[in-house]
C-alpha cells in the first residue's frame, strides 16, 4: 500500500494514466490499476466485479498456468508453444547480442533459417500474463477495455513485488545461458548491430549520448565504484566471482551444460514472421497472435507479447521505433499439418480482440503484415 501519492508528469497528456493515490495497492490480473481521470470510473466498476480476493488469486494462477503450458495437439501428440518452451529455446540463442533483446533477435531472425528466441521474449510474456492478458482461446474473464494490472506495462511493472521475483528468474536464465555457451567470464556485443544503440527500441540509455553504440564498457549510470569510476557491464559478467552470488539447483539445469556443435539447433519446419504493426495507435501492451487451420481445425499457433506503454506519442525514443515485429516458430509436425493459406494474425489489445487483423487491426489499429515460411 502506497504511503505517498505518485503523480505522472507525462506532458502534455493530462490524463496521467499512471498516477497512483495514497493507499493504492498493487493489482494483478484480473483487476485493473488505471486510475487516471479518463479511466478511474471504468476501473472502479471493473474491479467491483472482482471483489473476492481468493477467487482473483485462483484466476491469476489459472492464467499463468495457461501461459506456461498451452500448445497444439496434432494427431494425438501435444506440441507446446508456451512460455516454458520459449525459456528453453532462448538458451539456444547463438550469441549474447541476439540472446539479450528482441530488436537484435528480430534482425537476426530476418536473415537466418534458424530463428533465435531472445530472453526478452518470454520475459515479456510473463509481464502480460500477470498484468491482464489471457492466452488467446484459453480463457476470457472479460476485462473492461483498458483494464491493466501493474505488471502489464513498462511504466508500472516495478510497482508489483512479483516484478522482482520475475527478474530474479530472468537473471538466473541469463546465468544458465552463460554457462551453456562458455560466457561466464566475458560477453561480446556485435558492433553496430540493431538493438545495441543508445536510442534503439530498448529505451534511452542514461548517461550515454544519444545515437551511441553500446558495448561492455558503456557506463551503467548512475552506478559507480567507491573510487568514482562508473560501473560497466564488464564488471558484472561473472556473478560468482565478481558479484559473490550464485543459484542453487533448479529447473533447466540440464540445459546449462556446454552446448556441443552436434547439438546446434536445427531449422524449424516453419516460421511466421510478423511485421508492419504500428504501435503508435495502440494504447498499452498488446499481443500479436497467429491462427491457422491444423488438421482441419482453426487453432492458435503462437503469440508474441509486445510490452509497451499507454502513451507512445509521449515517448520521444518510441517515435523512432514504432514498428512492432515478431517471429513465431512452428513445430515440424504442426508445420506439416498447417494450411499456410489459412494463417491469420490478430492484434489483441486491452480492448480485447480486433477482428480481421490480417487485413486490418480494427479501429485505429493498422494492418499486420506477415509471411509464412515452410520448408
């Protein structure tokens, strides 16, 4: 519970969606946390429908489980496409640059037959799962248009204590990737690669001049050593030797063993590449969800979660990175059973589903262009 009000000074937008009053308590799916003047009444009406705390916890748990466990069954065989699978796949990312962020991974995936999953992708999925999105077709508890749990948006995620547990897991996944790829002592950033600039879509970098290329010696403002030197990424690579902590036994430890050349990931039988979604017209985070006919039935093929903000027009850095993109990898058996002409991509926002997004994303939401690559 907040003991002091937080006032959003996002100028020149007066609705201040992210302001929080004294006494505000963190909200998660299926509740809404928007309290700005334009949303307060709708938020209160929505939350009044979910006054049973124990029921809300059950709904949240069911939603998280669905994000972690869903998939497609083809001829009696279950093929996961869930967040659990993405966390496993991200450990195969071939280098640190591609592993670290979605911008670099998108560039990489546009020019390879073996798309990589960046750690940031399953990270985004968990944010939206806790914040208020269902896996398409797996449940619908009908949040109001604009319903928003704090974890679901860039600007408010840190207000939820789950944020810190979530990022602890992300840090552990980082360490597992380092051990798998022999990078516990050093990391390399691909020079001049998309996603490694101080004004890339990852957000402005404090203490670094605009349009600067980042590397392991870029300052991590505002952190400094006792002697005044800025802390840089090179100082933080080895969590055991440099930072003095490690992680105990846990899931996916089997994938931390150094990868052998023979274990190199094989190209998937199919990939759905999504591009051309202009997030300027979309308030808040959203989903890019692909559907298609598999074994004669229209099924959800996978989703890319886009963690965004309510006022993209109020973010100067966002204005130079308005295109949302994604790649959805298909299991070989799914690709073999898929009718490629049946694939549609839907843009799903806080206003629920916008029909026909393969042609147009609905009111104010631009078209989603996509390609389906099957080998």
